């Protein structure tokens, strides 16, 4: 998996003040699935990425251009 993607997924969740359980519930996936994405074992579909962005209140640029997340 793309290393920056797994790091930014976790950072976006943490910056949103959400636990893995809260984020997974809002995304309609299991905690195991969310954890797998954040650990880089699997990759979320583009649809899931955009869903997470909506849940975390960020734009997709924050996920695909991680520097912007660090600057916010």
C-alpha cells in the first residue's frame, strides 16, 4: 500500500477527534476494515476514501496530497 495514504488516513481520523470505532461506524465498515486501511494491509476504494473525507470534514486533497493535512 501507498505509505503516505495509510499515514494520512490515520492522521485525518485523529485530527477529526474520532476513534476507529466511531469512524468505522459512520463509514459503514467494520473496525477491522478501517484498521486494515490505516495499517496499510488493504486499500480503501476511491468511494470509501471520499466517504472518509466527508466524515472527517476534509477535502480529498488532504488524503491525496498529505502535505496539506500537515499544514492544517
